[in-house]
C-alpha cells in the first residue's frame, strides 16, 4: 500500500536499508564466489559428503516425525482447549527458539545422559542416546519442534471450531471430528510447520554436537561436517561444497513456503 | 413427534428463558430481532450449548434435563442443523459432505455414497457431486446443507436464518424451493429468522422471541394483526398503543386517551394502521373523531406512500400520498394534527 505521501522514500532510510541488503547478500556472494564449480559435481558425490547428507536427511526426518507425533497434539491442546497453565506451556515450548543450542545440548545431556535416571532406564532397553544417531535426531527434534507447534497452533487458531460443531450435529464422535475435520483443515499449517521444523533440524549444529558429538557416519551431519572440514582438516573446498548444499536446501524450503509466509505479509 | 424445550441460560448479557413446544409436520418459525437468543435456542436443542436449567425432549427422548442431570452429546441427538453459513466442509466434495453424516453413523462407504447421490439429485445438485463447496452459489450450498441433514433422517430439523447467506435476488425462488423441501420432511421443523417475510412465507406458526423471552405465539396472520410487542408491531407496520379501556375510551400510559369502539374492558392493546391516520394543518372543528396534536419527527418517502413519523403524547407513524405531504408542507419539526376514527382503532385484551 504505497500512498502518495510515502512514495518518495526518505534518503536517510535508504542508506541503512541498502547496507542491510548487502549485509545479507555479501556473505552469500562470497560463498558462491569460492565455489570450485569444475570440481563441484565430483565433490558432491564424494563419500564424505554423501555420508553426511544421508545422515542429515535421516536425522532430520526422524526429528520431524517426533515433532509431528508430539507437537501436533500439543498445538491442538494449546489452540482449542482451556487447558490450565496453557500460557506457561506455550512459553516453555517456545523456549528452545531462543535458548542457545549449546545450552539445549547440555540440558539434553543432563536429562538423557548415560548416568542419569532416564539414561539408565533407556540403557536397560539397549538404547543409548548420547553420541548416537538417535541422540542427534533427538537434539534436532528438541530445537526444531517449537517451529511446528507454533505454526500449527496459529493455523488452528485462524479457524474457530464451528466446523467441528457441524460435524458433531451430523453424528461424528470426537475422534472422527479430529481426523476428518480438524486435521485436514489444519493440513496446510501442519505441512508448513513440518517444513520449518525440518529446515531447522537440518541446519542444527550446537545442540547436536554437544549432545551427540561429531562421529562421521553416526552423528556428523551436514553442518557439523562443514564445520569440521573448515576448522579441523582445513579442507575449505569441502566446507564450501557442504555449505552450498545447505544453502540450496534452505532456498528450496523458502520457495516451497513462499506463498504461505511471504503471502501472509503482503 | 414433538419437540419440547424449556430453557434457562445466561449467555453474555442475554438471559434466555423460554418454553417452546413444536409439533411435527408444521413449520414453526422463531421470529425476533438480532440478539434475542434465537440461535442460542437452536444451539441448546442441538447440544452445542448446555443450559443452566431446563429440559429438552424430542419425541420422548430426553436430550437434556438439568434436574436429573441427563445429557446427550450432540452427536447422539438425531437433530439436523442447517447452519446460517451452511457449514459445508471445504476440504470435502459436495458428495462427501452429504455422505458425512451417514459415514459418521457407521454406514458403509458405498451405500452412503449411493444415498448421498440420490439426495443430491433430489435437490438438483447431482452434477456438482464431485465439486468442492466453494463452487456452489449461496442457494446451491444451502440445498447441499439441507440434503446433508435430511439424508440422515433426523427427528428434528433446525434451520438458522435459512436465507441470510443468499443474496436478495435469489431469495424469492429459494423461498419457494425451501418451502417445498421442508414439506417433504415430516419431523419437527423449527427455523429461526429475523425477517417477518421469511416467517410468513415459510412457517405455519411463529414464536416471537425478544430479549430471551417469548412475547407472542400463533399463526403469522394473527401475530402480525394483533401484535403484543413494539418490535412485532413495527415489523407488521402498525402503530401499537398500550392502555386501559373503560367504556368508550382507552386511557393510554402517557395519560392521554382515545375514543374507541370496542367491547373489551380493562388492560388492552390497540393498533392503528398508518394509512388510517389523516393529517391536517389545523385542528378540525367539531369532529367526533380523535385528534392528536403532533410534531413531525421525520419523513420517509417510500414510493407512492410516504411514512410520516410523528412525535406527540405517544409516537405514531402515518402514511400519506406524496401529493398530500406536499400540500400539508410536511417538514421535520412542523406541527400537524393526526386524526383517527374510533372504528379504525383495533382494540384487544392485553
């Protein structure tokens, strides 16, 4: 909505705004400038990269499944019921959004570490979370699932429960209403929330490396592999290839969600 | 089959306190202004809103009884509710919408689809079976909603403002179609509306609900001819006065009195048709008729009859021709004398 008065922008605002655009664009340009395009295809299919990619896809997929199974019910309860302490729960859920991921990793370690009560019980069943692939997935789920909960809750709130009432008067019991009405209507927000959660899980670094370490093939996901090759072995080329891969995935998510997120702002 | 609902409940500022009884095979309209509690009443009957005190019973089945604590969930009440917005599920095809109630009650998918298709044909929507509800016009979506509840063979049919979501141009035709479809359903038929025309054309009997209370009940012609509340009088286009009759006069609440010709005695209501009121610039001399000195509060030109709102000892509305209005030089604030014959005042007991 450009009105006549604001059509001519204030020059004083244009300069910082231009700096902001450059601030985002320059690192990306830098990254692209350092890509060794001729070797890129062979590097992309190198075992190291493929191992990290496969592991990343696995862990982030598990993280999304965990987030869906526990996040959607929570979002539903937060959006549709007058659950006591709802505001506290909502605050708690959003905490991982602002919590430094390293703190999250340490917290997970103190809860599910091998010497903790829960860790001992899990160990009994042969499950060890720290420094395992499952642990990496758990860390990713921890950091990613608030995105899902918040998105799904907002989606459910957009609509009141009128159509559920309609379904009830037509003879549908509560579970039928949930599966046949609530869930299908919330599907777009669930998909968007899952995509955001997945993107966040895919890029997860701090909590994962703290809780699960960086073992190639077990817990060394794409971002961790990028960091190790950049810092440790000095293979900047591989780090850049991995970064490019993550950048491409991010752009893909953005394109898929474009209408939903940018559309809402328009 | 009958529906009986005795309902007492508080919802925000609305205190609903009414006792409604509806026989099957007649269409009953709950008529009242917005916010009178009409929709609330339907929601209570359907089980979407609990009551503080009361009892809802359809054909011997107790839906709810605050005394015994009995309560049936909405899905267990065999009530067909056609919502004001029709409430079609946007993610399902029109056919799946109509089959929804059958499937919810455990009918096999194929059988449900066949029955739903039959009903879609009956309401002339067969070709829209695979469409989404968004492809339907207001009238079509209402018919789909109607088919969706009728296919489940409910004991009672509840319709909330059935024509509100339809644009004015389609209403006449839709009213006819709706009347036809309603007549095929032999259970309890209860609709709510704020539109007297809708009540008059669709219902055999009206229940006037105002501020949560039933103010009048009966056939529409009776209710509109002898209104018992200011709202229904205004809807019927009548002047309504309240007072006490003694002999040849009715003593009104403001202390003034009018000469009437009636056998009624005691507390009474009186109506005057706006066109029965004659207006004069000067008080007619020696007239046996009632003369009321008024000031003009407003002039609403409406075709060949202009409605003149008058302020006097009591408010009145008169109807005159545009020519007469011009001759009388009627303007807001001007003084006129309203003249009514005693025989033009219809008096009936309060």
